[in-house]
C-alpha cells in the first residue's frame, strides 16, 4: 500500500514506484473518477497524441542531416 498526503492546495505526490509502474511522467494528463468511496485515477491521452504518432513515420523522411543543414542555412 502506498500513502500520500494532500497539501493545503489540494496537491499530492504520486509515489515513485506507482509513477514507474504506470509509466507516468511530468506533463501527463490524469482523469479522476469517483466510485463510491474510491477515487480512480487514469492516465489519458490527447487525441492529438494519436494523430502525431500516426504521422511521425512519414515526417522522418524530412529529418536527415542534409535537410537540417539546408534548413539551418535559411
């Protein structure tokens, strides 16, 4: 069991072991849901994240050292 205390500003620190197991990092978005006296916390992804991942491979053709050199000269 892991325990965290809520600050006067309503903030908590998620224990390191939980962050690692859930693969949470700074900037992640979390969703909170109440079920009875339980609080369920879920990591959510932005729809833009899925879109960017989808086009990432097609954009890689534009990131060669030659492209970087050409763009830096502009």
